[in-house]
C-alpha cells in the first residue's frame, strides 16, 4: 500500500494517476478507523479507480485541548485495516501537522450561511472553521473527483457541501448512511475510548432517537424534545448536551411542522467525558 506523509510527493503521485485517466475518490479521516470508515472507502472504490484516505487528527477543529490529546492515534492499525480492503487501490496520506499548517496552526474564518452556528457550532466554538480549513486544504491537495462523508456528522456534511459550493471546488460530495454497531450505536472513533460501563449504556441514544421519530409522527417538536430530555434525566451514566429537531436544509430548530419540509433529530451526549453525537431522519 502506498503511504505518503508529504503533500508534494502525494500530489506528484496523484497527478501521474490522473494523467492515466483514472478517477480519484477521497475519504478524509482522523484515523482510529472502524467499519464506518471502511464503508466509506468501499463506496469510494465502487465509484473510482483509486481511493485516497487521509489520516490526520486536525488540531484546529478541537475546541477542547484535552479532547485533542485524548483522541486515539493508531496509524499502524489503520493501515493494516485498510490493507484488508485493498493493498493496491488505496493510498494513505498521513501528514504531520507541519505538512498541513506549516508553522501557523490557525483556522481560516468561514461563513456557511449560518449552518455553522447551529448545534455543534453553538457548543464547539470555532469547530467548523477548523473543519472547513482542513477539508478545503485536503481537497486542494488530493484534487479528488468524489469525496465521501458520513451522515453521522450530518451538520459537517451540509457545511462541506456549502464549502465546496461557495469556493467553487471541483469535487462531488457524497453523503453516506450512518454505519451502526449491532446494538444501534453509531460508529465513531471515540467509541473505542468509552469505559465498558459507558459502552453498555450508550445504545440508549439511538433507541431514544428511534422512539422520538415515532412520536414526531403525531406530536409537536416541543413535546418530543421534552420527552427526550426527560428520558436522559433518568440515565445516570449519560448527560444530554442538546437535542434538536431541525430543518434538514437550514439546520434551524423547527418551530411549526410543515409537510413540505424534511426534519432530522440531532443529539449530543456525554458518556463520562466522551462526547458522542447521533442523528436520525424524521420524515
Ligand atoms: O469527520 C472527521 O473525521 C473530520 O471532521 C474530518 C472531515 C476528517 C476533518 O478533519
């Protein structure tokens, strides 16, 4: 498997592939790869000749230094896992911070038409500036035909679609369904660092989202929200940070339901000091 740490060397290699008329898919990750990432890689391989997987824990998208330090870094295991998918058609780009940021570890400031201020944006100051900065840089380095993002980070996906549109980046963004463990927990690299006690408690998150979806069929957004908040209060191991029923396009909280709009429920939960997010389509 080809592995690059340097963007100039990666660019040469990609240019040579493109010169042969081959298409490039791209799966950006922060490593600690799991089956959710592999589902994105497999989707990429089904639509492209080559898939580039970047593995980079991006410092500028962490609003909390402790979270950045704790984030799992497992490059060798990640490469071995990718080899089980393909040794020849996957390229790994695992840069050091300097290769991306030089000596200036700072975010660019973006306006994503207000998408960045809702939910994660409200609770994680500067997070989407960091995501926008890294994704824009990686897209400029890799120059893929298609790039793949999971719907677990649904707000991130909408913001990246907006980023590409606003900055005229020539790539097609593909959103991929959330990959879940058998007990319903959305796959996340952070799941690996849950204690066993918290891992046993967290399937409650998706179970509650599924019931909220059923309730939303007949009840108002406010009454569903109150019901969800009450359920979490009864869970000593989980702390609800937010639950929001929002318009899928604007990500603004729904005030009055309309049959012409689509909605999603979004949740952020602390299991001990590990923060997890999830969401579900409601209609
Ligand atoms: O979703 C992630 O893992 C990250 O936010 C991304 C898109 C790789 C940017 O660092």
